C-alpha cells in the first residue's frame, strides 16, 4: 500500500511540475510581426518539375 501512495504522490508531483514548466516556457500564440519577416515571393523560387500523384 505504501508503494501505491508513493507512486501516486510522485505522479502528482510530476503533473504539477509539468504544468508549471508549460506556463514558464514563454511559448505563447503571438501574431507574426511581418516587419521582421524577409520579403520573398514563393512563386519566384518555384521550380518546374513533374508532380506525380
């Protein structure tokens, strides 16, 4: 019984630590700053090849 309680406590600590790290990692959905993106035309760099489906 002691091992089950110990494993449950360890799982709870791991779950809480995971949520804390997710909140602190700095990843947030932020809109793209188009002034910092290099301007390029995707069609200008396109290669003409045969595409098979």
